[in-house]
């Protein structure tokens, strides 16, 4: 059969227009040629390497070969290239090969590779490699060798090759990767050193891509969040508290630049134990030569305890600054290092600077009168660590003032003397009030002594502040036994539940009073009751009338109550006699 070049060209055009391939039958129909002729043309194209065939069961599918002519590759490649035919003869070499291996083209072309000592190529099992690449496709090997006392590393790609006459061979693409391997080894060494350092750190360390994917975490990071490295690497991981994720994101957005590669921010997180903690992150950007972020490394430190301590310290400082008690701190040199505003206000000092930096003794010397002697207080603190008591103080040109003062010695845990803490409160007003109350109570006592009825007075805390002689006679309780106490109910055991103690009913609402104590009547702030007490008068009984009234101050605020009790037995009996016919 005469082969027609036009048929070859038509078959190749059809295969080019059908990149998924065609069977012999499909080509036969399109060419209007019998199957045997098409099969013969395809066989010739296959031998010459212009088409490729793949079997699918009994069907054979042909596609146009994608191979580039070897001569073209050899000329344009910047890597050393060596082309061998099926008999291992060198048929083509490029200039890069000759330069790299220091060889002459005339000495190599047409000869067998095994005839030359070209390390490490001459020791390759080339026959086996040709057989493998013909069946399995491209293969890659990496080899190292010494050249001029220097180690080189090359990567060889073995590419199956078909020549124009149909002969098969192999092409070796050789890439010098010596510097790349040296760099990788140095990088691995640096990485190993880096990991050895950061794996032992107690700080949390992680690296992320600009997209947020984690590329590295150290052991401390994994322990803290209860995760394994494989659970996080290549993924996003945000341990923020719910609602805090956006705040963390805003802290990072646009924060790291080539001009400002460092960023610090706080993040509230949930640990592996579901505990809420706070981390201070210091994030550093890693940039390429163009200033683009290629990776972000974050080092975190748990500052929860510090934040709590700072907050507690701030609260305590605010409490001390805003305390109504005067507070001061004296160092071991007996110099004031701190006073709060109350200290200044109570002692009528114009400014804190008049005290801070001055000695403890200097303050007392500015006083006209002081009792007890500060030296006695100092000796007591030195021996017992504390002094507590009343202090009388009279600033020059000022009134006598009374203080309740506490002076304590503060030592470090090791026992070293740290400072003295002074705390005092002005009780001058309380002293005046106490004296006024004492005078008032004495007047009340004197006043109710003139009452013909038994009477007693209680303050707002239901403590007895006055108890007259008639009440002593009625209850057999002396005023010295009851004054200042709130146990007056026991004095009225003679009632035996027949009638209540009226001062205990002052605050009861009217509807509840009417329901529980129907015999008690209320008129404004006054309660009245009348009852027969069968246990009195040696069993003959007695009629008692009682009255209780709220006592108020000048602003009409309740300050206590007074109750009076009168024996109306004789009056009741006289009235009964008059009623008899």
C-alpha cells in the first residue's frame, strides 16, 4: 500500500481537533477510508512518536502527541542536557552540559556514555532506566558527587524520547541543586535550633499565614489550649471568648506593616479547662523582599493574675484614697510617703505636700497639745507591732480634737521592716454627741422621775434610756439593771400575755394591730390599752391603763418611744360602786 502524506496530515488534524482522542472506527468514518488503512497510518504515526495510544478495554484511543522535539529543548534549556539512543550512544549534548562537566563535544558525540568517566552519570543503570521510563513515564533521581574537592548535588529527570525514525531513547535533564540543598540544610539546622529554643519557652508561640492559617505552635501553646499540633496546623484557630472575636480582629487589621512590624494587644480567651483568661500578645510580621507579609509570629503571655492584681490594687487604692478615715504610710526612716485626702481634711492641712516627705515627729511638733505622748505610742508599736486607742490632739490655734487611732507595723514576708500604717477617724463629733446624749438621758431620767405613773423610754434601737422609780416599784427591776439594754420585756412578765408592751407595737400597721390586738387603740402616733391583770395585788388582780407615744426629733424623725403605765383599780372599783343601785 502506497502511503499518502495527505492522509497523515488529515489524521493529525482530526486528532488535534479532538483532544480527548479518537478510535480507529471514528477516524475511518471521518476519512471515508477502510479501518485497515487507518490502522496502518496510525501505526506509522505511533512509531514516529507523533501520536500516542491508550487502551480502554478492547478499544484503542489515539491522541496527538504532546512531546516537544528534543532538538528544540536542548537548544533552549539553561540546564545541562544529554540525549542517548536505545544503544546508550550520546546523540546530542547542549553547551551547559559541556561547561558543567568540563567536556568537549567532539569527544562525546557518537560514543557510549559508559566509555567516559563522567561522575555520577557513568555508574547509572541506564538500560534499566530506559525500560522503566518507557513503561512508567518520567523518573527523577537525586545524586551527589565530588568535583574538584567540592560536593555537588544534582537532580536528574529521565524523559522517554522517541526519535523521528521511531527509535526510542532517553533524555537526561540535569539540574544543579547544590546551593538549594545547602540552603535547605542550613534552614533545617536553623529551624531545629529555633524549635529547640521556642519549644522550651513558657510563653505561647504560634505562627500564622496572612490568611490566618496556623503554620507552627509550640508545646506551651498546645498545653494551654488543650490541643494537639495536628488539630491546628493548616487551620484557623481562635480561642477568643464569645463576643471578643471581632475585637481581636480589629486589633490586628492593618496593624503589622513593614514600617511597623510589631503589634501588641490583649485577648480574652477560654483555656482547655474552660477557664477565662487574658493573654498579652506581641505579634511580629515576617516580610519578603517587597515588604509583603508572608507570615505572622505571635508570642503570648498570660497576664490574668497581673490584671487581677492590678484591678485589686486599683480598687484598694481607690478605697484608701476615698476613705473617710485618715490614712498615712511612714517608711523606716519615719518619713511620710503617702497620705490620703481625708488625712489632710481632718487635720486641717492645706496640702499633702506639707506632710509628704516630712518626718513623723515633725507633724507632732506642729501641734499645741497631744495625748498620749507619741513616743509612748512609738515604743508600743516597736515592741508589739501595733497601738490602738484614743488620741487627743490640738492643732495650734485650733480646737481640741478626739481621734480613734490605729498604728500598725508592716513587715515583708521575710520579716524585714517595710513601713508603718496610720489609720485614724475623727470622733470629736461622736464625743460631743455622746456627751449631749448623756446629758439628755440624765434630763429625761430626771423628768420622768416626777411622773406619778410608771414610765420608761426606749431609743430607736429599743434600748432603755430612762426608767423611773414608779416603774421600779411596778416591775421590781432597778434602773441600773435595765438602762442601755433591750431586754425590757422580761420586766413585764406580770402581764402573762394579758396585754402587750405597747412600745413594741408602735410600728405595726393599723389593720394588723386591729386584727392581732383588738383591745389596743391608736390615735395618731399614740397607742392606748386597758386590761385586767389577775396576778397583781397578791392574786386579787388589778386594772392597768397603758399609753405609748413615738418620740421624734426636730425634723420629725422617730428617735424612740415612751410608755406609761397607771394602776386604775381604785378608780374602776369606785365607778362600779356608783353604778350599783
